[in-house]
C-alpha cells in the first residue's frame, strides 16, 4: 500500500478573525468509502474504488483488509484504490484491535468474513463518544442469519457452522450501521432477506449500487423496505465514490461563520438539498456549477432559524455541529433539536468558553417529540446571537465536534490553541493544507 506523510502535531495554533476565502477540493465520502472497502471482501475478483480521500479511516480499513490477506494498493494522487481479496485468511483479535484502534469498522467485516472464511473476530470497539452506539443491533442481525457468537477474553468470536440464511428483520430506528450490516451479510446468504425500517442515506444507496455492480440482487421500496435475493458468488467492482456531503457542509459553514467565500470543488447538489435550503434560510448564498459549489456570506445579518436533525432525507446530524458555529453569528434566537445522537451538544461547552451564548435543554424543542424526550439527555439547544467569539484553549471531543471547534477558533478574534486536532484526520482529508489554501493563519 502506498504510504503518505505522517500526521502533523496534535496541537494547532489558530489565529482567527479572518474570512476563509479560496478553493478546495473534496473527494469521496468517509461514510461510504470505508463500507465499500469492506464490500470488496465479498468479491472473487479485484475491486477498484475511485475518488478515495487520504484520511485515517481509509488507512485503518486498508490495514484490516491486509491483515486478512488482501492486497491493497492506494494511489494518493489519483485517489484510486485497488483491492484483491482472492486469497484471504483469518486474523486474531489482538492484531485486529491493534490495527482498528478506535474504529468500529471490524463489526462490519463479520458478514463478509463469515461468507469467505467461516469465521470472524470482533475486538473491543471504540469510536466517537457522541451517543449510544451499541453493537447489539449488529449481533442480533448476525445471529438471525445463523452466526454463532462466543465471548472470549480477547473479544467476540463468530462462526457459521450451518452457513448464513436469509432473514426478515425490522429496525425500530433507521440505523445506518445496522442497514449496512444487513446488506453486507444478506447478499451472499442463502435465500431472500427483507429489511423494514431501513436507513436510506445517499451513502447507503451508493453501497447498494456498488453491491449491484458485484452481482447482488437488491430492491429498495419507497417505504424504507429493502429486499435482497442471495446469490452464490459476487465479483469485484469498479466504482466512483460519491462526494463527502459532511465535509462539504462543514466548509460551507466555515464560509458563513467567518464571513468568507469558498469554492468547494467536487461538491454535488443531489446529496445536499436539505442543507442548501437551510443554508439559504440562515442567509448564506451558493452557486452550483458542474465543478462544485461556491458557498459565501453575501453580507448583512445572518438570520436565526429553528432546525431539527433527522435521518435522510432530513437535515443530517453531522451538519448540525458546524452550522451551530455559524448560528452564533446570526441575529436572534436559533433553536436546534438533535434527534439522532443524544449527546451531540457536548461540543458547545467550548463555544461558551469562547463567548457564545448556548443554552442546552432536556426537552424536545422541535416540531415533534423525539425518542430522547423525557430521558434526561441535553439534546436541544438555544443559540443567541450574534456574539463575538474570542480565542481560547480548547480540546477536540470527537471528529465532527472537533472540526466545529476548529471553525470556532477560525471565527474568533485572537490566537486559540486547539488540542487533539489529530482526530480530525479521520474524516477530513488534508484539512491543514486546505486551511492554508483558504488563507487561514495556523501553525
């Protein structure tokens, strides 16, 4: 596998108070690319994925594939990633844990590895601590397919002594991870699988397109139902990853918060509709071209809004955090109701330290009551603005909250010290270089 430069220091000095202006390029979606790489395990011939970003999650999944015997070749410049999984072998939990780090990807390898090797291992899983992400949903699905799960001192060991067979399953909540688990397991399972209450995010649809290229038979209905007819063999694929709509929205929010003007090359309108509508309501403007989307602050006051996150096609939870930074600069009282992750407002503590006026509530302040109501979670926020932000020493809490902290530091007057900045490399390709391209003063 082609190696890239080492990650910079985990501390970044940000000299804020200047607009972000210029051009950057955004490549494939983190939340799709890693799953497409797992899907390559299902193919009997090599797979090639294009538009792959140089992010830490790609390195992690590449290492996990190589650990199981796959040959992985990644060209950082072109973004082309080739994976040959024709000669696989098992790996032990200790090795998987070492390579996976805090990633939760190993749970998604289970279905493909059970099909290809008859066994899989799940070490202790990490990930961003923004809410409850139990693996129970995954294990329930795998057991229904016929997997046997045994606990051991080094993790969970899975086997499929009688093979994997199609199931009928209904999700109580349209979980992206559970939907991905079912798709990756069902395509080679014997018989027909039906899933009700599925997630239908653009990244899920792109994964379905990829699996169909491999020979899978998958039908999606308008009522969030998915039917998969298991096949006996899948081949490799050649696919171009959709753009990362989370990264696009993050930079767009940066243009709004700092009073800037950013051309995001590679951005695609078709997966950004709800964000673009909200962006315009706040007072931001954008121009859409064949090359990407230009996001800019047109001048004047930004407007406060009422916003509720939701699963697709609603307003994406990962857009919420960077947009909240921009809302600190909007005139009036903005209300944000988070319905996807119960602890996603933890990042606002740092905003308060910088001068923002953000009040958190346990009540559902949105149009509807959500599943977190009456459960003692601070999942609604009221943001009063505009408030000038001032520099502070802050520590990154998680991937998306971390980028939002970075945007706050860029918006604030003075020099901020942002600690734990390395976590942002998980999902934002070369963000330091892109900041320099936009005229940010960082060191």
